[in-house]
């Protein structure tokens, strides 16, 4: 969350709430950061949302901030198949539908050259960042989307569409996420649209090592003059799960503050 969002949450000021849209979503890894920003955007337009996260206390706090009358939380590890099943089941029980799936949960536990990458760590990154997304997609497809339609948004990264020094395992997994998006978009059409978002650096706890202590310097590389915030990605996800994007599938939307304008990539 941004400082303004945190201040609003602390004061308990959600403002006037929109009427329910009749739609429901499942957003993984949403107790904070990008996932929270996505859930917040969907709730703001009237969707009911099931959010997941590893830390039960953080998840409960997120549910309270978002509004427990419209949001439920299911704690667990994204790569745990049992957790995936419980999350989808809880969403179906609470809302009777799962129109939208946003695969945001991810990990990046290693920093260093690919030549020295522990292969067990590589497997963990791939399992959490890619295989879990496929697992959730399979379950929401079977539970609701196959017969009723909907949309899936996979949170990839600019690291998946360019070289990403010292976070190569993460970049490799996000490149796979981009391709997973293509595969699912082809297979799930015409009823379910599947797209991805590839953010550059967004100000979250997950990415803090990339800008902490040098934010002004990091932001100076961006033509738009700032790093991303979770609301930027939330807005993109809201668009890709809306009727306004009804003729868009299989695409990866780069949300990067213009950084690729300086690199010639993208």
C-alpha cells in the first residue's frame, strides 16, 4: 500500500462503497503489496474477493482493511495443492462463483549469478511462481469458469521479458508465466480470457531491496519519474477483468513507467 492508502486504512475511512457488481474474484498473495492493490481495486468496483497469503495474521488484517463484508481470506502456501483446493472451495462457498483469478503469489529467495544457482532453489521458485498459478487456473476453470466464463490475470514481470541480472531464477519463472498465459488463453478461449501484467519495480516489501536507500536514483531512470505503486497494477488488473477488455486475450501488458524506452527492450 502507499502511504495515503495506509493512512486511510488506519482511520477506517473507506468512503462510499459501490453496489455489489455480482462478480467475484480470487487473488493470490494479496495480504500486502501488488496483490493487495489488485484486491483493493476489485473491491472498489463492487466485486467480492477471496484473498490468499502465507501469514494468517497479515491476511486477517488485510481482510479487515478491505472490508470483511465483501472479502474473505484463506491462509496457506501458494504451491500447496491442498491450499489451492481449499481457497477455491471457500470462494465458491462464500460467493457461489469465481469469475476472476489473479495469480500474484510469488517468491524470489535468491540473488546471484545463474552459474551458481542452487537447482533446488530454482525448483522452489518455479513451483511457487508458475506451477501454483497453473494449479489455481485448473481449479477455477473446473469450479466455475469452464461453464460460465471469466478472466485470468497472471502477474509476470519485466524480468521475464528481458535479461534480469542477479535475479535470473525469478526472471526465468516470469518468462514461463508469460508463456503460461499464452497457453491458457489459447486453451480456455472463447469463454475465459487470460492475460498477464509485467510490472517494473513497484514499491512493495517484496521489491524493497531494489530501491531501498536509493529511491530517487532508481526513479530517475524512469521516464515517468517515479517507481510503481500497487495501485498502478491494481488498475491494470481491474481493466483486464472488465468488459472494456473483452476483446483482449493472450497479451502481456507491460506496466513499467516507461523504463523500456531507455533500454530499447519491449
